């Protein structure tokens, strides 16, 4: 029997030496089998081994393509704790806003915490419900329009990821079904996997999640909850219209369906759309954090829960070990109280607007979807580019971006789009990167021949 691993090794060597380049399509498995004189089943095992090694990616109905070996595996692209998700000089993948003078501003509020008497209390473990001062500060920070959460409904975690995990753990039992937008925050997929929760994609349009899609998903088998990003959806930048929010609120109320409303990016948006929590307060759990407003290294996550859910979510926070550290919580109270957070938010709103102006200027003529107040852009690539191939080509030019496939819930869905993060790079680097990406997109994939045949995708 032919050793499929040996054949996979030879293909891997061709990829490493550049004979097979990122974005290049491999022959169909039957053609590969004939060319190499092996059984079709052996060819299938070769391709499966290449996928396992992260060297190629299979796209249903389209074929198998060489991927960028420098890039992180799909699904880990946006893990904040990963210090080197992609080997690129300009990182447009991770998205951490920072403005001039930010460290100095934060240090001023931290200085009093370093006194020994204060530090002793600040280094103790923090409870899920924090302190009275923290609850009042968080309620004031999260208030928007006519909605202000009651301080007694605020719980604290180490970050937004933990807030999402604790809330979902309290709402969805193992084996349960969670409705999510068809393109969603990648870490929700990982959290769902650890909780043994099945994700059910809900379709969206220009106004937001389609209500009939939610109802259809619930009819097929009851959903335990919905996870939505109504304001500045990551990655598409869509903000759900007020009319659609009202429709969604009526639908979940009729169904008695709990909702997790992720508002991590909502602080940038200055529109008048009410949070879902204001429209269905008995069902909506709001998740937010300081990581984007302030900094990711010393942050706090918030969960605003319905009154009758406080004990259940607090128990999930404690059982998961996800409580906020007292030092971070005390720092947050000081930053909120002395106006530091408000000043940073103002500066970041201005920075985001300025960088979106660069996107409009430098990617003019391309199908880019973005909100003028957001820190990311969703780029539907021109043919014949595919997301994985374009991402690989960008890495080869020293630029890290996120392929659209990293956000998909349905593995059969292959969006030919990428997300461009605008927050982490400096503006001169961002300008250069956007110009390079525009030229790359306009030029199209340049691929070598494979065994004498054209490899340009159809």
C-alpha cells in the first residue's frame, strides 16, 4: 500500500520551497490520484493529511487551495492572548485601539493604588458582583440614551470573553442550541465548543438579523438563547436599525428567548439606536468590557443581567473562575470616576473616524463595507481572489489581515472577503498597508503552474 504520508511530505516540501504557492489550487483528488498512480482513497488521505498540517484548505464546491503557512490556524485569528498570531510587519488582524498619551493618562490613576495600605485590599480576589462603588461606576459607564442599567444587575469578569462564557454557560446547557449571526466573533465558536453548545446560524441583511430566520431556527428545534452584536457588528460593521431592533425584541419576547447582546464596540457609535436591553429588559444580557475603551492588558468585563438572573450568572462566573481581579476593578473605578475613560473614548472615536477616511480614500472603487465610526472594514474581494489566498498574499507582503472564513458559523460557507482591522497599526503603516493591499487586489493572483496545468482559479 502506498504511504500517503510520504506523498504528503513531498507536497509539503513543494509548498515550503515555493513551488506551490499560497492561494494555488490543487487538482481534484481523482485527477491527483491518476497523476500519481495511486488509489482515489489514498489521494483523499493525502489531502486530509495536508489539511491536518494546516498547509491547505478545502472549500466545499470549489476545491483545495494552498494556504499561508505563516498565518495562524483559522479560528485562532482573533484570540487576544496570542502574542504572535501572524508573522507580519503590519498587523491589521488584531484590533486594539491606542491613542497618544494613553499610558501617561492611565498611570496617573494607578499611582494611588501602589500605596501599601491600598494595595493590600486591591490584591485580594474580587467577588462576581464587585463592590458598590464598582457597580455604580459601571452602570454610569454603560448607560446610553434613555437606558441606564440598575447597579444591582451588574456583574464583573476578567474580560469580555469571560463575560460571554459565563453568560452562555448560565443560559445554554451542554447539547443546547445557540442562535448566532451567520458571521460572528470567532471566539464565540471556541466558547461554544468548550461548553458543548451547537451554534445555529441566523441570516442577516442590511438592517441586521432577519427575524424570520430566527423564528425558523427556533421552529426547527428550540434555541436556548441568541448571541448578537447589534451595534458595529464584528466583522461586517452593520448596526441594526431601530425598526429591526423593535421586531427582534417583539420576537424574543413572544418566544421567551434569552439574548446575549455584545456591546464591546458600541462605545464608538454615537447613533440613537436603543440597546436591545432597553426593549426586552427581562431577557437581554448585556456584555461589555474596558479592553477597547482603555487597554487589553488591565481590563474588566461587565455583564448586565435581568433581575431574576443575577444569582445564576454570578454562580457561573464563580464556577468558571472568571471573576475580575480586585486590582483591575479598583483601577477601573478610578479611571471611570476621574474622566480617564471618557477622554480615551473621545480620542478613539476621533481616531477611528480619521482612519475610516483613509479606507474610503485608499480602497476607493472596491466593495468595502464599513461604518464611519468603526475600527474595522469588511472587504468583499474582487474575483478571482479568495479570502485564504488573499490573506496569504498579504502575509507575503508583510501585512496581517483576517480571512472571512474565520468568522463563518457554517463550514460550507466560504465568504470571499477579509476583515481589515484599523486600530493596532500606526497611521503611516496603515496608509502603506492599505496602498499595498489595493495594488494586490487590483493585480489579481499570480500563480505558478502545477504539473504543467493552469492553476488560476475559475
